[in-house]
C-alpha cells in the first residue's frame, strides 16, 4: 500500500498542478513558482512535501535546482488503486 505521506502530498491542488507541470520536463524552482500566484516560499514548501513523499527529485545545476517527476511512485499508487477496480469487476459471491 502506498504510504499516507504520498496521499497527503497528492491531496493538495497546488501540488498536483506542480506534478502536472513536471510531467513535461524538469523545471527550476523559479520556473515552477512563475506558474502560480503565490510566494516563492509557499512553492518551496510544496516542493519540500512532494520531495518528502518521493514524488519528485531534485538536481542542482550551477546555481539552480531542477525538479523532476518520479514516475515510479505514481505507478505504485496507480497499481495499488487498480486492485480495487479489479475487485469491482469481480462477480460478488451470493
């Protein structure tokens, strides 16, 4: 089962939008922040939560930090959720 930390991270709409931005390419914190009408500190907090949940990773390149989507954790979540969909399609015992 995916950890509760993963679901907590996914529960916030801003964090989901950050993941959506990162599905195309790695972005710097500044590039991510430019996509929102909030403070850089707030985005940094969201990035920290996503990183703690292992949904994203970061790499330093010069003076910038680039964030990248960690698809394997999302695949685990989808796999975990799919088990409920397969049970839904299984005939019920009478």
